[in-house]
């Protein structure tokens, strides 16, 4: 993948608010990132950090109301999806951006055959006849490793195992050769052996098809094995982002360091306790005015509790493409920054 390849997806200053009777929840706050062709971006963070809401905001999958994507730009091929009509978004979903959800049993329609569910986007987005869609559906099932594919087209979701249902979801997401595939914790509900098979499948498909992938997960081990870059989210915003090897080797944000410490160690005494991050994630009833991680951070000082840090690059590359972090810990003091 060439370094100068034009981004397939650019997200700038994305903001999403849930307007409820109990108040406004500021779920996504000024999230920016880029995705290049063939790249795999891993998105990690605790539950409630804004990972899934961010990605669903990109393509209008959140119910409105209560969700309101109230700021930013989402550029796919230079076109801002946040300004697209519902009909234009329907044409993008499935055709240019594929989405694999966490639980395939609730995502697949139980009353339609697997074949019908794969064929629908082929006929709707690509204008294939039913006979052509059948042949393409067989190819897709074979591509994701489902044996006896032609016969299995007539099967219903409950007739597949969890791992096979997830493969079907991937086949549906790949049906129209999308430029971007978003996978929202697609292996969470699967056992370890099936997880490994799905991850290997994604590696193979990425190599064959060259699509860009956003992989949302809690599992840092998965990201270490498959991602090019990692984006760490906390409190609805990006805490740290960069090449996966750099971030794992030299994490700059205290939250990233804390996450890495929670990974169980293979080597060491059996009596060693598992690390945990003390405290609770923030309640996002207002845009963060201070660092959202400050109440749980051992390195927090007065500035952290008074000012939300802006993301800054820690290398020569541009923000969102190099290694950048939102933290006051190593940032210059305001008066120093003014004279820099």
C-alpha cells in the first residue's frame, strides 16, 4: 500500500449527541481519523467509549431521534456522507461500505434463507438478475469458507453454527465489493477456535480484495495481530492513535498504558493478580471540559482537571495519520506552547 495513497475515508470533527428526556448524552466528541485503501484500523476502548456509535454515525445507522450527528464531516471519495439524503445513504450502505455486526443471530433475518439475504444487496445495488445473484452468492459463500455453498443457500440462519453465521454476515458485507468494511466486534460471541478462524479469514480476504477495514474490539491481542494502525477511544473521543507497533511499544496516553497492563501475562507467577483500571468511565451529559480520564489517572494534575487536551502529533507525520495523543502529561505548558 503506497504511503501517498489518497484516503478512501476521512472523518473530521465528528460529533454525535443523544437527545433524551433525561438530558443530552454527548457520545462522540470531535473524532477525526483517516483510512487508506487496504489499511486495517483497529478501534479499541472500554464499553461506552464511543467506538460503535462513532462507526454507526458515519453511515446513518443510528435512530434519529434520539441520535443527532450534529457536527463534522465524513468524506467517502470526497463526498460528505453527513450531507447525503437517506436515499443516497442507502446506496452507500452495502455497496461502498459494508458492516458486520457483533451478533449474527440478531442481525440475520430468521424467516429468510441465507441465500435470499445475500442476494438482496446484489440485486438492489448491482442490478443483477436472480440467476446472476444466485451464482454470485455461491461464490461469496465459498469465498468465506462455507462448504457445499450452493446447497447452504437454501438454509435458514438457525441451521448454521455461530461461526458459520458470522461468515454469512461477512459474505453479505462483501457482496458488492465495498471500499470499506466495518466490523463491530464480530468475534466477541464466538469461542477461541472460531475466533481464530474468522481472523484468519479476514486476513485472507483483505489480501485478496485489498479493501480498507475498520475493526472494533475490546481485544488488544486481536489488534496486535491484524491491524496496521490503532485508535484508542475514551469518553467519546480519541485518546491516542498511531501505527500499531509504535503504540504498543511506546504508548503515550496513560489510558493506553493502563489498557495494555490489563492484558494477562503468559510468563510470570501464577499468583500474580490481573491488572484493572480503577474507577468508572465518565458520564457524558455535557461535552468534556477537562480530560475525561483525569479522575482515573495516576498522572493527572491541575491542568488535566481544567482543560480537555487537544490531540497533538508526536512525530513528523500529520495529525490522524502519524502517532498522536490527547494528553497534557507530556504536552508543553500553555506559555511554552505560545512561544514554540
